[in-house]
C-alpha cells in the first residue's frame, strides 16, 4: 500500500499550466528526490503536496486519505526549508519544541521528546545555545529535529543543503540518509544537485517542463536514462546525431541489438571515454573515433580533453595528459552509449 499517492495532479497559475498529469507513489519509509533544473516544476510540486498552492486537478492521498483540499496545517507534513527558518531569539531546545507546543502537547512529553531528538541529531549539550551561535551544519540538524519531533506523515526537504559549504554538505547529506533509514520516516527531497539526489534518495523523479521525464532508482536514472533530456541532465555531456554515411576509417560504431541504418541521437559521458594513441579496430563493439586534442584541463584526479573530430568537439577524461595538437583515438564501450530516435530531439549537434 502506498503511503503517499499522487494521481493526475495538475497545477496552474492563471492560464498557465505548470504541472501536467503528475503520477507517482511513495512507500512508507522511502525517500524520493524531485530532481530537475530551475523552472521545471519541482518546487511547485512540493508546494502542491504541502497545500501551499491549490491543485487544478488530480488527487493527493496520504495513507489512503484524500488530502487534496486540506489546508497546510491539516496535512501533517513538515518541511525543512532551504533557509532553515529557525527562530533566532530561541534556544536550540525551544526551536525543536515549537511544533509540539503549537499542538498543545503536555510539557513533560515535550521535554522527553526534545531530549530524544537532541540525541538522534547529535546535538545533546547545546540545547541551551541560541541557534545564531551554531554552525550551518548544526542549524540544519536543528531544523531537521524540529520537523521530525512531531512525527509527520511526510517530511519535505526543500534544497536542504544548498546553504552549506561543500565539505559540510557531504557530511550532512549522509547524516540525513542515515537518520531516514534509522527512524523510517517517509520523505520527499527537492534538489537540482544530481549527486545529492543519487546519494540520498531511494528513487529519483526527474522533472522537465512540468512533467516527470523518468522515475526510477538512482542506478536506473544514471545508467539507463530513458530520454535525451535525462541523459543530458545526468551528465552525458557528449551528444551528436549519428548518420550511417559517417561510418568509416575515422569513425566506427557497432552496438549489439541496436539498428544503425538510420539517424540516431547518441549521448555519452566524458568519464566513459578512453583516450589512446592507436588505430581504430573495426571489430570492437562500441564507438571509436579519431581526432585532435585542442585543449586539456587538470581536474585533480584526471585531465579533461577537448578533442575535435571533423566539426564536432568531444569531451573525454584521462589520467594521462595528452598534449594539444596530438592525434588520438577515443573509445566508448557499448553500455556507456545512450541511443535515442532522432525524432526525440532536434537541438543536438551534428556529427
């Protein structure tokens, strides 16, 4: 049975429809990430779930109860905001207790639950500190504790790590995921960060233009993107239109179970490419092409090369730095090539 079930949801602002026929369900204890670029509709979907914007059509159910027309305070959904939204004049404990006081929980129970939550988020000992005296990571934990202490049906995380520096962000996202598995809360996280979604979520919904392009596990989204948009958004930074007449000495492609007798869109990541100084072997499955290095950049653990093949620029990574103007061969294995009908997109570069 679905803990959260959204069916045929549509949201409009005036005459403009911003969410189109959204359908997905979440099991109890599952975390799902809404992922996509700015303007794709993920924040609107979050606001519709929380009741901040009305649904033009469709149904939202929690534990089989239709909450579509419920006011926000009737939904038992709590949110961790991007800005934390903590009360600066209150202590850590007072901030965590706030939702319980609003619900008129008895003082003894409030104190007990706050102490328990302080232990859970590893903030015991700072309960009497003002939140303004805490680090960004600690304030994020206070916001999380305040949201969880009321035992919500759904916890919503709105870009929860965007205000943290890179090192703290890595730590906090793992802490949130550990807590989610330990406590078993059901959660929706909204983010534009692909790595954040892949690390934290059990499933990922990629949104584009107010629609879900693909919904699946992090492995499915990353390894088998179902549309050109998902492939591009998930880091397939090389894309071109394949035409059969280009196969030859400088360009060879062979993909098992894929027909290459017509135009196709082909995507692949720079990290999937291998650079070497050898002649093309036409018996090798996958994509092999020759080109000239125009630029290389040091990334830390590898170098990223810009290689020109005819009028196409290819990005390829290597632990070896290949000199500018050197002639190289690029190879991409079959599993790393994402192939779509040419009609799926009309904006790709030609090769």
